[in-house]
């Protein structure tokens, strides 16, 4: 019930107050129209296997499947992992899979170390894990990681989650083992810390540039025939700006 009330507030009431025209999509039993987008992204991922077709190629590549030509595209294939595979290749997805496996291994080890006196720490790890899993699963079929706000917040959230999955000292017998593990990783961590910090700053800078580009795209969207605005992020931004007399591959046909 609370979820339904929040949906009405955030998806209908607030947009009605903020925007002059809003439109709520009705429920339907048909397909979502995403299958042609997924098939197109799959075919793209196989063109230069396993390296992908390059950044932003979803917007600039020559269409590979006939159904995609007839699809009403919304700027991306609504699948974060397929889009990464299409643009950056299955090699990147393999690295993501390795990170997931390492995280699972660390969480299993952490579970064994948590005693009966660490319910608070255990609850924190469980809550954070459930939140991250839910977010990544949802992003897999909606690509919400393409939004500048999500890209900024997720950088912090996933970093905290990675830190929480580290082994915790529980007893004296465990402390000696873990102390040795910590000492072994201290020096490499100190060497990597400046690079990680610089990478984070560059990441935020690029996300901000992306946000500014989306703001410009929003103006183009409002002035085009795609209005009225829907309470969803993917109906504006992340599409090629129109050239007089031409239609880019990211526009609705």
C-alpha cells in the first residue's frame, strides 16, 4: 500500500504540479516492445566479439535487424548488460561476472565469521546486499545506470558495499589470520588509493558532462514532437540531436 501511494505521489501528483502536460501510461497485457531492442543489442555484441562496437555505438551504428527499424526506440535497449556487451564487448561482462563471483565468495566467508554477538553488523550487511542485488537486477532490465544521478550515487553505494564485504575480526583465533591478510593487502591498497581517487574524480566529471548534455537534449525533446513529458528518465537525453532533414538511429520511427 505504501508503494502504491508513493508511486501516485512521485509519478502522478508531483509531475502534474511541476509540468504543464504529463501522461501516465495505462496497464496493458501485451509486450513491452523491448525484444527488438534486445535482439539488436545482441547482434551488435557479436559484430566485434568480444570487444563490442565502441562507446556510443548504439546511437551511431548501422541497424542490423529489421525489427529494430520498425521499433519505437527510446534511446537504449532497456538492458544495461546487453548495452555494455554491445558497446564494450562480452570481455567487460566477463570482468563484471568475476567481480560478482569475488563478492559472493567474500560474503560467504563473512557469514562464517559472524558470531551470535554480531547481529547488528550482520543486519547491515544483509540490508546492503539485498539493496545492491535488487538495484543491479532492476538495472539489468531498465538500464537505470545510464542516468547521471544513479551513476554518481552508485559509485558511492557500491564502494561501501565492497568495503562491507571485507572479513571482520570476531575472535582472537580469527584475528591472527585476518591480521595477516590485512597486512598483506595494506601496501598494495596504499599504492592503488591515489589512482582510485583520481579515477573517482574523473568519473564524477564525466558524469557531470553527461548531465549537461542531457539537459541540452531535454530542450530538444520538449521542442520536438515527442512531448508531452512522461515521468520517466529515458524519454529524453541520450539520443542524437537532430540534423535538419535527417533522422538519427535513436529517434522513434
